[in-house]
C-alpha cells in the first residue's frame, strides 16, 4: 500500500506556526499573559519548545499572534452571521454565539476582554492598542447592523451591546456562574427584539 506523500518543509513549518498561534490564543486566555510561558504554549501545540523561538522570538510576538487569531475568529463568525438576511437576526445570533460559550466565559472570561485588561496593566503599553483594534472590529460590525436596522445612534447601540457582553462575561467569570450569561443573554435578546 503506497504511503501518503510527506508534507513539504514549508507546509510543515506553516502548520507548526498555525498550531502555535492557535495554542497561544487558547493558553493565554486560560492562564493569562504573565502566567504563561513559551513552554506552556509549545506543549499545548505539541511542538518542541526550542522550535517556538524559530517562529516567535518573544512572548509579545505570541500575544500578537493570539490577537490575530481572535481577530480571525471574529471575522469568521461575523462572515457567517452576515449570511443571515436580517440585521436583527445577525445581532441575535451573535448573542446566541456568546451564550454557547458561557461555560468557557465562566472559567476564563471573554478571550479578548481579559487580554485587554491584562495588557492595559503592562508598563510598556505596546499591545493594548492592538487588542483595542479587535474590540473595535466587533463594535464596527455591530454598529453596521444597527445602522441597517435604521436606528438612531448605531455606534452607541453597538457600545451598549458589546459592553453588556463584556459585563456578563466578567461577572460569570468572577462568580464562576455560567447562568449569569444565560440570564443576561436572554435579557439582551429581548432588548434586541424591542428595538
């Protein structure tokens, strides 16, 4: 029986970098930037720790890669939501996607929100603007939906929606209670229906 062809070195390198980026997003979310080592990410990606330095010279480069992963995930999510015909349905599906992650939020908080808080506390202040760009991506998408609904102050409505999500994620995490997300998410869905 013929064996499958061995992947080319460039393809293997690309796959390894991808695994490291995905692992960085997950481990940084679970453990935080300060408590995470490059070794933690290497183990999660099943990559020898020495190889991490080939792709990422510093932990900040891995944080940047994790932020890119968050941005890509958000882009994929909103692209799927954009397939829904009505903007209100898109917004409600976004809230429902948040609710599907309530167990994760109760354990670790919002992936982007927790990074934003942690990075803001750092003295160098180089990455906090980059995490803000990911949150801005969500705000802009939500504002587009409110604008398409013909509502006044779509940017303010987007801030209200995203703030509610960040708040319920924070409370669910602090209280270790996913039901906070369920209750507040249900309230958000009713609010969207009332607009």
